[in-house]
């Protein structure tokens, strides 16, 4: 899998061999219905027309909106989207290198239940075997849009798509040579100055060859102690060549490198003393990824064919200190390292063809993706030491010994995904039945040695397969008003460490099964140049859901694992609206309002927590924003609010020994309710115009009222995590 040039050469050969077949003259097609053209790629570049006609809830945030929000990370971008809940950095996802996003009440820790893409390519280090996004290799400054499909896309995209599809779309190669550069500085009363910079240059020659170079960097301290070494660099080289008006070859080489300190959670006493302090001086995360993408596309009015191949080489590693209280009141400290390597190769051809039968058209799409993953996960430990303190002082470094290998596992996945759908256009109706079939062959193996102790069997192989039917319907009342409904099925195979998890008898755990979920959605969308909005109702029925269980308190040999929650249900309503007030009154020209509101109810259906809310989601979230543009000035004011969340602990399934649903804060800080909160942001910008290279200068404040809020974590870095205090930022950008 390391022979990238060979792999890409084979992909190019296959593409060029297929091209003459597509280019052959076809028989004259039947008369085409007016306005009906082949769609092909359902995501595309998130053009407005594509979004308006999508048969499900879908929201796109453009580059201009991200700039005006002062966004520096993916949390800032995704929080503006209804139905999407983003946790503050916490636990082992405690930095801007990771991403903690949950959709419709699904778990947000490391974003495991959404298909997250960069230009249509999965960003997870192993989409099947390790879908958690502990490393999100995406530089926000390189994006032109964030496209979130919450319903109506599961037949085309997977795996783990119950939480929808999130596609980060990078900037297009321009038709004429040009570029831009920008920088944002932000800081406040806590921490130092963090810098977010971006640069872009590119163009297309008269012969159809286009090239662009993109860079985004995020450097500097955060607002907490021990957040002083965050450094993220993201660079991409994109190229395209148009053989003709219908045939295009595109490719990219992308490299991401990110590292950050993880200040860790605080217990209640430490949080009350100083919420911005850290008790974990040695916890950190480092990740890097290089990926190569090559795609050939043929599109005309009647047919669309593309074949995309990609290869990624990823590394993620962390240091995490474990501190365990002993029976005599002392504490045992140990520093662990977790180096992980992953390689993924995939190739995916797709074909769509329009057919006419009378006044009805069918766009039949067929696609197949082959994915091959490999992983090598190790654990290393340093020497233990005993102290009377429940934390390690910064002034000391007691871990000077050599690391010892204590865990050494390898694994692989060979996955085949096949889909078939038919978009039937009849009058004002578009009805798309479809089916996706997933088959995954998984292997996991532990490698014992003199320092690696493996209890029980050392290898396991599992095969999973599942047909996933879907039905999408949209009714076009007019060009502006749409009604839609869909029913979809999602499937997630067991991950590497779930396959290898063992029970108390050191045998492979038999209670863990692949996840299956069914999603139902109905909604309406209206959009004109003056105003628009969207309302959707949803319901997710999880037949079988898995949840991470943290270490047991005061049990030295306990370890993180996964447990079955049985069935869970997620239901609710999402809404969004925007209005250009200037379209109705000239006196209000330049004034626009926008807002979102979401209600979600996600709850357990079995066990001691039956009927109670799932952890770490809010029933109610909302955004509201005001934008006013006058002359060369732009002013923004917006707010975000979320209601209470819960961290209740883990449910029990033994009726004789029910587990308490914890709502009152515990001294350790990991369990208990999390109060809701609201933050306000304000910004002003002045545009100097073309005479000054389109220089823009902006200033703003995040968390204008300095609202104190927090979240909790129950994993290795458990405890309370404070949110961002009042933070000031300054922006500058130029175009050339």
C-alpha cells in the first residue's frame, strides 16, 4: 500500500482506457424533457441549485460567512448549522487538531457517526476500522464551503452515515491567475495571541491546465494553561486538466501536520479555584496525514461517469498521563504513549445515465467503492511513580526512563460498497429509490512479546454485510418551494479495538454487534433572493448503538471499552430562516437577518436509563444573526445558545442492580448536569476596494459578555473543561 506512484499509475491507465468507450457516439437519444440534465455527483461543489433540489435537510456555509464569523476552527463553522452540535475541546479530543461533532443527538466525542469528507474523500484515518476523528486534517482557511447533508444521502455515501454527510469543500482553481492572503490574530485575558493565516494562488492556462496552491496555518497558545504549543499546518496542491468541454482529469496532493497540548479536565475544586489552569503538564497530541487523489470525470447532458482513486498515509500519536488513587490514599502516576499508523487505498467508479419514457425521465446511477485499510497501533508506558499529590507538578519531570512497549496490535479491513439508485422525474415529482450494500472483512491481531502481555486469544476475523435500502422524494411546488421526505438505513461495522475487546474471562466479547439505524425525515424548503427557510422533522431508530465506557474509578487495571446501549431513539425538528430586509424597504437596504432553531430528544430505550436523555447533547440549540452592509462597511452581530446537557455515567442492564443516572455534579467533575449557555459575538469590517488590492480590515469580539460555561469528559482526560472567555480578534486580507 505504500507504492503510491504504482497505484496512481494503474488508476490513470484504467481511466484512459475507459474514456474512448464513453466518447463513442451513442444513438440519438429520445427527446429530452426541458430542464432535465444528468446530476451525477450529489454533492458536487455545493452549488445553490444542487442544495435547493436536494431531497433532504441540507445546509451550506460559505467562505464569506466563515470570515465574518471570525471562525478559526471547524467548531466555529459547524455550530451555525441546525441539528449539528459541536462539543468544546475535551478529553482525548482536547485540541483544535480533533473534531467533536454530533448530529441529531448522536454522540459527538470524536465524530464517529457522520461520514466526514474533504472534497469527497473520507478524512478518518480508517473510515471502517477507526472512524473517530481524533485528527481532523482540514485547514478552515483553505475552504470555500462547509456542506452538511443531514438526510437524503446515505445510499451514495458511507460508512457511518446515520449522522449525515459533512463535506469540507476546498477553494476552486480560478479561471484566471490570481490569489489571496489573509491573517487573523486573536487573544484575550487568558493565554496569549493565536495566529490564523492563509494563502492561495492559482490559475488556468488557455490549454485548460489549472493549478492552485493552498495553505492554512494555526499557531500559538490557547486560553488555558498548557495550551501553549498548538501548531497546525495544512497545505494542498490541486490540479485539473480539461481534455474537452466534457472530460476533465483532476488531482491533488495534500499534507496536514498538527500538534497541540491537551490541558485535561479539572475536578470541581480545581475548577472553582481557577478554571483555566491545567493539572496535566505532559498530555499532548500529534498527527500528520498525506493523501493523494486522482479523478477522471466525463459529464454531458445525458450521462456522467467518474472514477476516483485516493490513498492516505496517516499517523496519530498522544501522550496521556494516568493517575490512580491507591488504597492508602497515595497516587500512582504513569505516562503512556499511543503511536498509531494507518494506510487507506480506495477506488470508486460511478456512472449515471438519463433515460426517457414518455414524459418521465429516469437517472439511473450505479457505483462501487473498494477500500483497503491497514493499521498498526501500539502502546508504550513509562515507569510508574507514587506521590501524595493527585497531579504532577509542572516543575518536575519524573518520567525520564525509557518507554516500554506494552501493546502491539495490527489490523486490516477490505470493504466493498455497491449502490444503485434511480431518480425518477415525473411532472413536479422526483422520486429516488435506491439500495446500498456494504461488505466488510475485518482482521485484528495482537503481537505478544517479552513486554507485551496478551491474555486469551491473539487474533480474530469477522465479516459483516448489510443491504441498506433508501427512498428519497421531493415535490417541486415551484422553483423556490420544495417538499421532501426520505427513509434511509445506516450500518457501522465493529471497529478494530471493538473486535479485539475481551470479557472478564479474557475471551472475545460476544455482546458487541454492528450498529444499525433507520432514519426518517420530512420537510420543506423555500428560497428566493429576498428570503427563505427550511423546516424538517426527523426520527432515528437505533436498533443497536455502542457507547464508549471510561475507566472505572479506583480500579487500577480497568480500561476504556465499549458497551451496547441496546436501542435508542432520536427525534426532533430543525429550522432555519434568512431575510434580506432591503428587498422590502429601501430604507433597510443592506440589512439581513438569519437564524436557526433545533429541538432534539434523544433517549435510551433499555436498561436502567430507559427513557432518560443520552449524554452530551442539548435538547434545544439556536443561532440568531444580524448583518448590515453600508458603503464599504460591514457589521455583524450574532448569538449562539444551547440548553442543558447531561453526563449521567454508564447505564446498567441488570434489573437487580440498577445504575444511578447522575445529575448532581460529582467532586471528580466528570459526571453531573452541564448548564446551558448563550454567547454573543460582534464584528466590524472596512473594505478598501480594488485600488488597495481589495484590502479588508476587520475587528471583533467573541463571547462579548464573557459568559462562563463548561463541558465535561468521561474518558482518560476526564473532568470539567471551561469554554472560551471573551476573546478579541483582528483580521486582514488582500486579493491579487
